[in-house]
C-alpha cells in the first residue's frame, strides 16, 4: 500500500506531507483545485515522465517521494535484489525523484541513487493510474498479458514455458557455436595440422631455451679464451726449455752443497732452501702446464658448433613469436592445437547430437507454448464474460470488451500478444482502449476489468475521472465497485461524485488558495466526523441544506 506522499515545490503545491490508510481513498475538490497536480506529483515519484514544467515558479527544484508498505513476497524486492540495492522487507520502500528548473532529473530508492529507468520499472509494479492522462495502467498494452495470466491462475503452464524457453535458447546458442566452428573448420584444420607438424619437427624440450642461451654465451667467448690459454702454454715453455734451465740451476746448487757439506751455517741452509724451491718449481711447472692444457682442451670446440646452437635457439624463438607464446609455452601450445583439432574432428558428431537436443527443446517449447495459449484463450473467454457483466451498471451497457490475440515471437512468456480491445457504442469499430474510449469511459472500463480481476493485483490503483459523465445510480454503482475492489487492494479515486466519495473509507479535500499574487494548492484530510458535511457540500454546493445533510447520511449508510 501507499503509506505516504511528500511533495515539495510542484506547480501550485509548495509543501505537502500526506499519510494514507488501506481501503478506498477519495480525493475530492472543485474543478481546477489541483487534483491533477497531485497525480502528477505521485507519477513523478514513481518514475512517470516528468519535466521542468512541474517545478514551482520561483524555485530551483521540485521533489516528490512516495513510501510503500509491501508484503515480504512483493516483486519489487526481487527487482532491488537483482540491482544490488540494499533493502529491508520490514521497512517501507521509498521512491524519490527530483527535477530541477533546468530539466535535470535524479532518482532515488531508499535514498540510494538509481536510474530513472529503474524507478519507472519499480513504479509500474507499485502503482497503476487508470485514466486518459497516464499511460501506465491498462493503457500500457504490455501489461495485458500479465493481467490475463494473473486472472487465469495457470502458473504451471507459465512456468513450463519459461523453463522450456531457457532450455531452447541454450541449445540454440550451442548449435550456433558449433555451426560457426564447422564453417571455419576447413581453414582452421589446415593451420592446426601445419602447426602441429612444425612443432613436432622442432620438438622443443623443457628448459631448452635457457640451456641453449648459456651454451651460446660460452661458445661466443671460447675462441678468445683459447687464444689466452695458448699464450699461457707458450709462456710455460711447452718444449721443456724452462724445465732445462731450472734443472741446470738445480745442478749448480747441488754442486755447491756438495762442496760446502751439510753444515748448519747460514750459507748451507740457504743453499738447501734454494735447492728445495727449484725442485718445487720444476714439479709445479709441470702441473701448471698440464692444467693449462686441460683448460685449453675444454675450450677447443668443434667447428660450426656455435652456428648450430644459434640456429636451434633462433628457431625456437621464431616459433614462439609466430604462435605468440614464450619458448617455454611451445609445448603447451602444441597441446592446445591438438585439442582444437580434436574438437574440429568431433564437431560434426557434436552438431548432430546438439541438433537433436535443439529439436527436442523446440518441440518441448512449442508444446508448452500451445498449452499456455489454450489456457489463455480459455481464461480470456471467462474474463470477457466477467467484464461484460460489470459494464451495464457503469452506464456502458452497449459497450463491448474483448481480449484479442496475435502471434508474437518466441519468448519466455510464450508466443502470444494479448491486448484488450473495446467498443463504446454499437456500430463503432472495436479497437485499443486508449484510441476508442474517452477519459471517463477508459476509467470505467478499467474499473470493470479490475473488478473482474479482483484479488489478482499487487499494485496500488488510482482511478482518475471514473465518474465523468455519470451520476445517480450509475455513480453509486461506480462507488460500490471501487469499494469492492478496495477489499483486495488499496484504491484511490479522484472524484466529483458524492455517491462515489460516500463509498470511500477515507477522504481528502483538494483546495486552491490565493493570498495576494501567490496561489497554492493544499490537501486536507477530512475527519470521519466531518465527512457528512463534506459530502453534503458536494451534493448542494456552498450552501448546505438540511436535506443535503440527510442525503449525505443516506449515501454513507447505503
């Protein structure tokens, strides 16, 4: 239910805060008092089209907010959940909208900024306005199929179509992907087969790039190292001349030792030390020559080895560039190519399997859609008859109502396009509600339809000009049907009829006030103790007679 409405600076409304109760609420007042402004404000808060023309003159911004008390299972909560908007089902849901004097608009849900589109989506689930100036209620033909489904109550058929449609779309997507794969399979197969052969011939090994790079660095420096080692060998006297000179020196030292004996004089000890040093030099020179020779052998690489190493390394890196991977990933790339080739090889078999699944899904969907169409057509006959019963008491005994069917593209809602058509007078063509009926007729058609659909509505309903052009017994019939409808949902009616107002559970009077050059619209709740006087005023005008008060009492009692 709509629990509250707050309005700031909307046309003639400067400031307004209203609280509402369940049941039927009548909005009454003289013509031109501003009832349409109040509906515009409510529409603005719930996402209806609004522009800067609603901003009160002399102010920079108009603002409206509407609060709704909803059941835990109301569809609005699901919409918020899908949009990741925080909410608490134990608290009211508040929609707020601002429009600035330069035409900019902002929308909020529970004080969280949202798009106007989302605000409008929520508004359509929360509020229906039935009248010629609002395109959301029954004037929006996209709502008709949902209303018919609610009336029919065939939820199993609706769910079956939705589930079958999901499966149908999934199989269509799978088949389309496989067909696309098959279409490019020839070109891809040639590429993949060539790539696999090329990589198999190259035969990359794990860690090979690092090993080759290290070997290349060694080979690039080997020639210079070998030259240095050859010089070292030359210096050591590869022909033995160096050892001969050492041997000659040692022989001379030994002759001196023999001459001077083995005494302990300093000279003798020095000769002994020199002899030992020469012996070590001869031994270490031989070891050094052997070590240098071994080192030279390790740098003595076979001719062409550097070229072969570079060729292998460059081949690996070229393949990596070609397939847009690192050298280390060439092995896994080869595996992925093989996997793709296997997929191409199996695509024909997969296409056949998927085509059969798609055909089965299509048959399942068609069967479910046909069952749903049959259920809708049966429900439509019942709805048409129910609405026809409601039309005569509303002074529309010569009007016709028909639920029309047309084919629609496959969707989760089936293959039907449903639209409510009407004819207001004999001989006139039957057509869309918004094209055929006047404002009052549209509202009464909406009332008849909604009474027939009683109990199948989660939205707050507003009926604008439902009593236009009628009075007496017809107005009373309108009021009674609004009251009956309010047993199942919260209902508001903008009315000039005392018969309709008398049926309401609560009433607000809308009045225009002028002070100097300033005109404002105010809305005042009428207490239960004051309602008899207000309805008497509606019956008699400004001068209220005792007869008018008696008639008001009778209307309220009936």
